[in-house]
C-alpha cells in the first residue's frame, strides 16, 4: 500500500457511547479512503470502546495501552502513524463530511503553514447549541506580541479535534510530558504557531461535545478550576516557555500564552486555602491586568467593588457569586457603569443555534 496522505489519530477512553460516531465520521469523509490512515489509540478503557472499534477493522487500526492520559496516548500513537499530515480527533467528538478535503486543500494552497484549524459546533445533549467560527479565514502565528495575543484567543480553533498538523512539528516537539493527562495538544499547537503558523478556516467542520465525563467539559467554564485542571496548568506554564524558547519565541510572547493559565492557577490556590482571601484578591487583580486595558473611571470603580468583595467574602462564596453573575449575563449592568477595552482581539463569532 502506498503511503497515505493523511493519518487520522483518534484518542479515546471509555467512550462507548460516542466512539462509533467519531469513527464513522472519519470513514464517511469525502476525502480518498486510499489516502487516509486511521488509528484509534485506546487509553485503557474499561467499557465496550475497544469492542466497538474492532468492528471497523482492518480499515481502522486499534492500538491499546494502559491508562495514562492524553499525552501518553499521543506518545504511543504518533510514532505509529506514517503520513506527512496528522489530524487529531477526540473519541467523543465527530467531523463534518468535508473536513479532510478542506484541510488538505488548505495545506496545498499554503505550503508554508504548519497547521490548519477551523470553526466548530458546541454540542450539548447530542445537539449543536453554539456555532463558533472565525470571522474570516486567516493565518495566526507567534510572529510578534500582537499576533501572539490573537493566537491566544484563536487557539480553540486548533485544539485537538480541530487540529491537523504537519509531521515536522511533531518531530520537533518530541515526547510530550505525560503529566498532561489532558490538554496534550497544547505543546503541539503552540509549536505549530511558532514554526510557521496555522491557517483557520471560517467553516464549522467539527462537532465538539460537552458531557459529564469529559475532562474539559461544561465544568471547565467555571471560574475556579478543578485540581486536575490545576495540575495540568502547572505543567503547561513550566514546560511551554522552555519548549518555545527552543523555537525562537521570546519570553514576552510565552508569557502572553500562559497568562490565562496563571490566572486559573491563582484562583484555584485562593479557593483551596493557599493564601485565602488575599490570594483571591491577587488572582482577580491578575485577571483584570491580563484581560482589559484603558478602563473608564466607572469601570475602575466597579472593579474596586469586586476587589473589595474578594477580601470580604470567603473564597468559595466569592466564586459562587461570580459564577452566578457570569452565567446570567449580568455583565450588561457593568457596561452601564463603565467600559474597558479587551486586551485580546475578538476574531470569532459565537452564534446560538
């Protein structure tokens, strides 16, 4: 058999409810089957996931391993792929039929780029609820600090199930730290941004599923992260700047890339007793400095009131109030008091369906 043009790497763990839809969405691509290699890496599932995948052999190859998390799955599976391009898919997501054709056409038209991403649908209870798509097809990179800020916002369009990358990027990254039980795509996508940039297509080509069992699901939207997420973010903030320095990325650009992780980490530490109210105050001050610039007097007054609450309320109560405020869209009342510019440019559309 000739070398395939693209390898599809599906990582899965206990996805018996979803894995068949993921695999079928790859098998039904309008891209040439003869040019597509499909590898499913099972991270020690204890449900029917392997049994379901085996139904599709030999068209689909199954690689089983002991449970170790997403990075260990990538480390085991990437060397088993053979194509010059690798497309990633989580076992609980699925693709639009034209995904691979669109991605490969983008690489053909832009041979200097190292990754391609695209818009997606957020899926809840099996139904698309939100359309997330770039405002236009565009290239993102780490070429300068402003481009890095744009990339920080746009990285969701090259996260795992939206990411297709040139093999040379994976070769440069090497083994991914296995502390990254999830978010193991962070080193890969950031390396691609550093080594040539990514093209974002203004088309929704993926269905990204939120459910109760995924590691980065609905609860990831809460303002204070879980312990697992905190541990992953500690690893990212330590490892990523060192990796990117080897690709010529400045410390200033690397700091922009990890700023939001550091905010989450500071919130977790305040919530779980490391510094208490004072740590929460510091975390929210860091958030304000990271996310906003040129605030009006009214906005500064509002933020001063929020800062006072961090010192008055117990940390858990403060984050309950803040989550309640955010989930009910009460920010419109803050806008009546004052405004501030976003530090990170808005370059996408979020459309409820």
